[in-house]
């Protein structure tokens, strides 16, 4: 099975290890499981893994420092399992180089979707530097913080976006001045929340316009293209990791 | 110790004032009148007054007083009881009395003498004690005749000369000190004492209350932030024991809270790990309906765990406030729910800037809107602002909450429909957490009835920053 991705699960709870392994194997992955950081690095010496699912709260070395070490050591993408929904843990994990996170208890299908999204993203570009997404995007004074999933207007006021709106804006910011069809947008934004495709892209765009356009009826940022798509017309500057949110 | 010292100081201050008053205020002088002179002057005055017209008598008496260094009054009616001291007790004045009585026989019906001291209206008798006791018997007796040797009549005295018409001429020594001069020393002393004592006690009280104020302030601060506030009771060595007790108490409370937070975090981790495993195992269940029920049950448990931990934890409280777009927040909450096919509507501006804790406020409104849907089936959210405040109304068409149960509804873990049924879900913390958060953000929340009378209207007000550029 040459192309079946090999996933390594690192979690100290036996029930999670066995149940998650069974679930992922049932969805077409090869799975190995370890119980702590030491065993994890040992396993990595013996085999090559395509993705690591790492539990932050394990005995022994702290999950976040393991994450840092993994990032430094190589190019294997990491998805964090966090037990506490503390925002600081999440942010710190992503700033340390994890590719995504999910809070326990999670919907297994959602974890599956994120694993697939990460693998898709990192499949073609194995180098960590290229793989890393920008920590933020700026356009016309607006600031989109990717890690914290926040948007600030030019006055610095936080403007709350729904998950769908955020993912859509993220996609736009990643492809400025490109005309994107509805299908393309659907494909690019799907993967985080299952309900994004429950609302059409048109509805999401009109909601987003209400949030960021000075006049939603006469949009400046998100312009409709007659042939059936949208284009993000602002000049976008990508920010590096570690920039303040 | 300090209290004793302060009291000593106050008492000493008052006593010094008294002493100063004594030293600096001139002593009173005592007048001594000559017997012959008194007889002549009083006879002349009495005759003049009794011969004058009744209307003029008082004025005349006053005039004569000044001339003669006496106080002469004319009284139509005897105003005080007629008690004449026995003759042998007042040897000298008695001779003057007898002299006037015999000289003016015919014009004057009688002459009385009293020895009184004290201001008019407040007088009392003085008695004499002789040494040797038989002194009166050795002195000359009988009316004072012009050829007799003069005798001395010291103040105080009061002669009363009754005229034929029954009215009286009263003669007393001149009062050396005016009323003001008599009262003034007493007044000064009293005032001075009052001032001295107030100054000393105010100063002392302030000195002592300042550390107590600091203590109270520290206690309040600790209660609010739950972070230990070291107490500085400098200048209050007697209260060192309070300082120590206060600091110890803070430490104990903090340790207790830390233990509790740690316990909750541990519980959270364990429960969530357990739920994760269960959730994964549920994937193995083939029966679609059974699986859905299992998953729904687990999600409900997760929500309850979250709510309880939020309530008990500190995270929501310690989040710093930031500028947030209140309208965008409410719109996002409504849209997210609408996407899950819940009937939620929003009306209001697209943008409104406020200063509050972003994640906490989102949580508060999410709770309120969730409650509306849970108990009322639908929710209408509206936002408006006026007078520097934002007003958010969340209305539903459910059973509502009667006014008398409003406060109960806010209590932690209290669910008004008492069954704690899992049908309606929740642990009874939604309103509690929401109110906590809204109040920490300087806002207020109230439950009431919507205009259409059926259902619940939740009104939230939040302050808006002064220069609000939406």
C-alpha cells in the first residue's frame, strides 16, 4: 500500500489510541500509536510518517515543547489534540508550528476532515517553510489574524466573523486579484466546518460584504465577476509568524 | 497605648486652657461701700424716686445707678420672697438698715436687707461664719448715726426700701463686670477646649483610620480580583495582628481557589478524555438512529461540562477588554444559528463599536440567544444605541419568566422548570454566566415581557466609548 498515508497517534489514553486507530484505519489510513513523547521520537526513527496526531496533555515532556521539537526536527505535519479549550493553548500550539488543532471531545469526522485538509495542503510542498501559512494578512488597513481567527478593521476594532465567513475571507486573501469561481471557492473553503457548503457561496459573500464593505451594495473588496465568480480586489500583504494579533 | 496617649494629650490641652484663662483674665474686684455714704445716697435716691411720677421712676432709677456706682431698680411689685435675715447675723448692714428706716419714717414703710450673690435671677444666700463666734455681740449696735464712726459694707448686698404705695426701690452694688466680661472667659475656655479636643481627635482618628481604609481597600480589591493584595499597615503597630490575619486569609483563600481550579481542570481533562473515547467508539455503532442518539447525548454532556467549567474558572474574568464591533458579533451569532435552521433574526445597524471582553461577551450573548431558542423556539435580536449606551433586546415566544422569579433565574445551577429535564438541556448556568460577564463589562441585564406580552424579553445595556465612530 505505497500511497496510503501513515499516521502516528501520540496519546497517553489507551481507549483513545485504540478507538482512534480503528476509526482512521476504517477511513483508509495506516496507523501506529504511541503513549508518550519518548516513544514518539523512537517510532519516528524507525518509520516515516505522513502526519502526527499529538495530544498536548501527556505525561513526561509537555506537548507544546514536543511540538516545537517536531517542527525543528523535520517536515512531518502535526495536528494537536487539546483537552482544554483554553485559547492560549491553541494559539501557542499553532505559533509553535502545529498545522492544525482540535479540542477534545471532537467529532471524529471533523478530525478526519482536518487531517485530510492538512495532508492535502502539505502533500505537494514538504518543506516546512513553504508549507507554513502566513500568520496574518493585511489589506487596506484591515488585519486578518490566521492563528487567532480574528479580523480587525482599520481602527483596530475586532469584527466578528462566522466560521464560514472567516474561511472565505482567508481564501480570498490567499488569492488576491484572482477570479475564483463558486466551485473553486467551495472547494477551497470546505474542510474546516461541515456546514460551510450548507449555505451557498453567494450568501456567504453577501454576509462578508456586510461586514467589511463600507457600502455593501457597492463593494470595493469583493467584486462580482459576470462570468460567475468573485475577485478580491484589495492589495494584500502577508504577515510573518509571530506578528502581534 | 496610642488611645491613652491621645486622651492624655486632649485632657492636658483642656487643662492648660483653663489655667491660661485663670491667669490671663483679670481678677474680680470686690467693692466696699462706706456706711454713712450708703445711708445718705440711698435716702436721697429713695426720696427722689418715690416723689417722682410713677412713669418716670424706672428711668430715674437707672440714671441714679450710673451716677452712684450702684444698681438701683424700682419695682412696682415685690418680685422675690420677703426674707430678711435676722439682725444679729448681719451686724453692719443692719445698722444701715435701721438708720434708713428711722430717718425716712413716714415716707417709707420698711427697709429690708438680703445678702445675696450671683447674677440677678440666679441668686443665692450667703451665710456668715464669725470668728470669734460672739463677734456680733462685741460690735456696736443700733442705727448708724451721723456722728458714729464709719463702718464698711462689702458687696454683695441688697437693700429693699418699700414706699408708702407698696412699690420698692432695690439697691445693689454696681456689677463690676459686664455680662459679656463675665461670660467671656467661660465661653473662651469652652470653645478652646472644644477646638483642642476636636483637633486632637480628628488628627488621631485620621491617622488611625488611614491604615484601616487601606485594609478595607485591600480586602475589597482581593474580593474583586482574587489576587493577593499585600496589606501595608505602616503606622499602625497595634493593628499588626490584623495585617497578619488579613495576609494569611488571602493566602488561604488563594490556595483554596487554586486547588479548586486545579481540581476542575483535572476533572475536565478526565471527563473530556472519556468522552473522546466514547465518541470514537460510537462510530462503530451501525444503527444510524442509535448512533445519533449517542452522539447527541455526548454533545450535551460536553456542553454541560463546558458551562460548569466556565462558571468555575477564571478565564472569562481575566480576559482584557478590547474594541469590538458589537453589531458584527450579534449578526455572526444569529447567522451561525440560522445556518443550523434555527429561526433567529437580527435588526439593527451593521456596525457599532464597544469596549468589552470579546470572548466573554460573545459567550454571554450566545447563552442568551441559545436560551431563547431552547425555551421559546425562536429568537429576535435587536441592537440600538442612544445616550452613550447600547441596548440589546433578545425576545422569544416561550413561557417567559414571571417578575418574581427573575432573580431566581439568575442563580447558579437554578433551572426554573424544576424538573432538570434533559429535554430542555443545560445545567442552569446560562443566565448566571451571562450576567456575570455583562456586569464585569459595566453593563446590566434585565428580564421582562416583550410588547406582545407572551414570552421573554431580555434587555442588555452596555456602555459605549465616548467617541463612537461606528
